[in-house]
């Protein structure tokens, strides 16, 4: 979608949302790879409560917002469910994502917040994420021709 049909505050809202998201990740400890690795090794379940709490708050806000208005306030687009097919790509992508998460100790959103708290070596993981995404796009584009 182009920016032409979006509300003038769309970009500002995106930045504000990103700032709030990053602040929440940093405060909760999800931006620290050692905390995430402790979670993945079943030694610290604090992140489970952070993720669960965030999912509950998001669900409540989304449920209320969709009852107040059938269109998204900033985009003007109708709220719709995006049903994703459960296919081989979902399974393969999930496995690859999990291996990368386990090796780096950080998921993509938390990686950016991790830079914000001074974890500069995580830039290697971010570079790897971009290379992986580019490689997948390249392979996919070759397969569609």
C-alpha cells in the first residue's frame, strides 16, 4: 500500500509504536540475549509472562478497537483476518527461525531493542537476518520465473 491513502499521522504512529515496543522489550529484559537463552533452556520463565501479558493486552485492545470502528484509524483499511495457509514453507521457516533464535539468543524485534541498550555485537545477527531475508527473496523470485 502506498502512503497516499494513509492518515498524515501514520508514520508518526509507527515510530511511536516502535519506541514503545522497544522500551517494553528493554524494560522486560527481552533485549538481553542471556535472558532469552535462559528462557529457551527452560531456566527462566519470566519471558513467558512478558509475551503472554503482551498478547493479552494486544487482544483486548484489538477486540475493543474493532468493535468501535470497522476500519483501522490510520490506514482506513477494513479490519480483516489474514488467514495464512499452513504449508511446508511455514514449517521450514519456523525451523530455520528457531535455529537462528537459538544460536543468536534474540528474536528480530528484540534485536533492534538490544542495540538500543548497547549490545552492539548483535549487529552481526541483524546483518544475518537481512542476508537471510534477501536470500529467501532471491530464491523465491528465481522460482517464480
